[in-house]
C-alpha cells in the first residue's frame, strides 16, 4: 500500500513504517507523486483549502484521511463513505492555547500600540498609563475540547475567573451548555472562541451574541472565521463598545481595505495559532501512530463524526 504525506521531513518523523508500506511526498493537491492507485492512507497539507478535497475522489483505494489540523470543516461530509476522516486533536493544544494567552495579554497590556510607537521612536508612557490587566478578569471559554482545556490550564495562574461552555452542559464538570450563553456573556470580560466550524456553529457569534457581551469586553477568535458574523463584528467593534483579537477571519486571508485592518480596538494575526516549530513533530507522531494502527487493523483515534 502507498501513503501520501505533504512534507519530506515527515519521512523521518513518522517513525517506524510497517512492512509493505511505501511513503511518498505529495506536497500540494496538484503535485501528486505517482499513480493514485494503491494510496490507502493520505495526509493532506496543513490548512489545505477546498481544492484539496476533490483529490480524495481520485484515489480509488483510499481508506483514511489523516488531517494535520484540528479543524475538519472543509472535509466533513465530503469524502466517500468508505473513507475514515481523522483530525489532529491534541496536536495544536499547546500552540493555540499559547496564542490565546499571548493575544489577550498583548491587547490588554497595549502591546500593539507600543509596537507602533517603537517604529516611530515615541515614548508613550504618559499617553497609555495605566494599561488594563488580565488578573481579576472573568474569562468565558466557548469550546471545552482539548484546546479549550489547554487554554484553561494556561490562563488559570493569571488569577482569572474561568467559565467553560460546550455543545451541551456537563454539570458534573462545571461546564455550561451553549444554551447558557445569553446569561453568561454579560458577565464575561474576555470571551474566547475555540469551537470547530460546523453547521451548528457557523455564524454563532452574531449581532445578538455580540450585543450581549459586556461593555469593554474582548472577543478572542482562535477557532474559524465563519463562526463569527463579520458584518456584525465590524458594526459592534466600530462603536468602540467591545474589542476583538482575531487569528481567523471571514474572508481569509483578510483582503486589503477591509475595515477590520484599521480599527484601533482590533488585534489581527494571520491564522498562525498552530503554525509553530513543534507542529510537524507532533503532527507526524500522530500520523505515524495512526498509520500503524491502520495497518494492524486496530481502531483509529480522532475520528470525525458530525463535524467534530
């Protein structure tokens, strides 16, 4: 059988390759290394776009698609019935949680303003002092999966009041359900989005959601851009009532001239939450383990069901 992976580094990072398995490098959907026949296990490029999905239909023997991303929104429901889709749950926990903490602290402590002042050689102490702080803030994390748990663990030492929200409430764990958001949003100083993009979550953060947030609150999106209604977000942050820190947007990439670029109460990064040096070792450690499970006929982990 053949396995396609997108990085040459993966040849070493996969670990032990089972007998009878040939691993080939398929860096992009339009750079396929050989005849698709015999490819049973495929690892698409990280953050592959919609153009990658139709490749699966060209692989007649395909049985497993192992993603390098935690999100599976462009793949879920679009693969042949005989193909098992697995995401990279766990791979991006530390990096995305780090981005959330960095973004929240950067915004609250006015680092974007200081960075601009540095380029202008301006000492802006009198103009900015005092900054806000994270200690004492009420943080609402919408998304209680592995990344949400990692974020909670990293925020806990900052003396914050943490509340978690999942699809459905888990009272025994102190986790609220999505239906509780109308009551929770007005009490939060920071709202962190860490939910997958599904039919149920698309546009979840709409005008009503944003209006329910407290004055001065910070919305942090480390999930997917379409989880937020962009027009509603622009309208709300333009008033200055709330702020936003965004690693993802809709559309993405954010086009030149979009109003989000110029709003002083918006911090933007270009979808870099998971793009760290440790990504490939962690991702291929998972992919290699999955490959060995598949060859051995044992159950795979991280199977995507109903978009999750």
